[in-house]
């Protein structure tokens, strides 16, 4: 198939009328043509940190909603399901994600349970984390919440980080409020991102250490207003994420909304698109196309470059959403967990 429109080349910072030839799910060629078009073609959006579980949906249903807004990929920590179902839960997320044309990129949860004071349903030890990291579907070690453990070089924490480093997989951070020398020690331990910054000075500390900052705007935490101005100065170190995205808010919009808000603030379009499309793919080495010859044919067609209203979404050359409608079929969910209500206890309480 081929498709024509105004092609947005984010890296070169140019927009030109062109034709894209797609063959076997890949971009075979892109050529400049004569003509004028009312629509734009650009790489799809990636949510660089979102717990699929917070949408209350299984991955295949999350994908059905996300593609409508031009999202083609997520970087996702299956931390919540791991806390309940352990390794089986993580396997479920990977398996169910594969049933739909969408690019889920799961991490190995680093902190299950999150603290020793938690009554979790399961725990993942160093061996479990190592086993997960060896899987090709697992792209990174996910949010290292135990930052005191990193600062005090807790042996188990260090072993998990080293396991990821041996495999060349990035280690995600989670260090709210960490500044100065402590932030430096955390970054020196090999942790390359943080999505927990809630003030610009804190994010600046981490950016100056070379860390990537994920600007988070989800159903729970909202840091967009505090951090967005940093994108002008650090366009290669910033990404967009939701962290937690409830189903009603996923239905309303996704990373496309953050792009529109950034445009409204007067931030340069190409810097915005670096954060929304390019930076996550490069940092996590994702198998997501960036509109180059030979890439997977993952791209979107939008009406304009200020509201990013999505006309079409393509993943591996397949049309997966059009004019607000998902074209991904619902899948049979399978069951990994049941609520087990003890009738005697309930009767007692009533
Ligand atoms: Zn998170």
C-alpha cells in the first residue's frame, strides 16, 4: 500500500509533501512529491511509563482505546499485577498483549512488594527478576522505588540493577524529591530515568546528571504544568508519560493531548514530537518505527499539528484505528485472578 500527505520528519525538523510505500509491514520507501495536502503523517506516540493495570483493563483492551488517540506503543511496568499474581501475572500481561497489533514493552518489576510493610500477594526475588530480564519481551528493569536501597547499596537491589546492565537493558528510576548528591549517587548507580519529579528545580538536578525526565500527566499525578518549559532546553532528554491512566481519561485522550497542550504553550513542535515519539523509542531501544525507510510501518495521520486530531493509526502497516473508531477486535481475556470472598466473613460483617 502507499499513503500520501505532509510528512513530518522530526529529526530533520522539516515537513514536506511525500509518499510512503509500505510492504510487508515495513516502510519500503519515502519520497518527496509535488502536491499539497490537508493532513500530516508522523510517527505514532509512545507512553513512556504507564501501568496498564491502572486503566482497569487487560492489555488488549487498553490497546483498543489507545490507538484511537494515535498511541502505538507503551513502556509498561506490570508492577501492580506482579504484586497480586507474581510471575504468572507478568506472563499474562505479555501473553495478552501479544494478541493485538500494539507495541507493549514490559519491564521487569524491581520492587515487588514495594515495601516490606506491604501485605502483597507475591514477591519477586533476584532470581525472578533475572529470569524476566532474560526474556526478549522484557525491555528494562522497571522503576527502582527503593531509592534508599540504592543509596545504601543494598545487595539485593544492586544485583537486580547489575542483572539489567549485563543484558544492556536500561534501569528506570522512581525517586521523588531526590536532589543534589543523593540524586547523583542514584544516577551513578546506573539509573537513567525518573518520572516522579514534581518541580522544575528537581528535574533540572536530574537532567544535569544526564538522566531522562518523563513528564507525567495521568489520572493520579499531574506534573505537566510544572515541567513542560524544560522541554525547550532539553529536547533530547524528555519524554511524556501517564503512569496511571483510568479508563475514562484514556477514552478522552492520551499522549496526543499532552502534545496539544505543549503547542498551546508555544513550545517548538519538533521538540514536542521528540518527547512524544522519538525519545522513548531510542532510550528503550523499542521495535517501533520512526518513519524511516526500513522501519516498521508505525505511523499516524492527523488533521493538524496543534490539536493532533487523529484520522488514522497504523501499526506494522495495519490500519488499527480510523476517525475515532478502533479497528482492533476484543480478545477473550483469560483469567489469572479471582476475588475470593469468604461468605462466612461477609455474613458476620453484615
Ligand atoms: Zn509508575
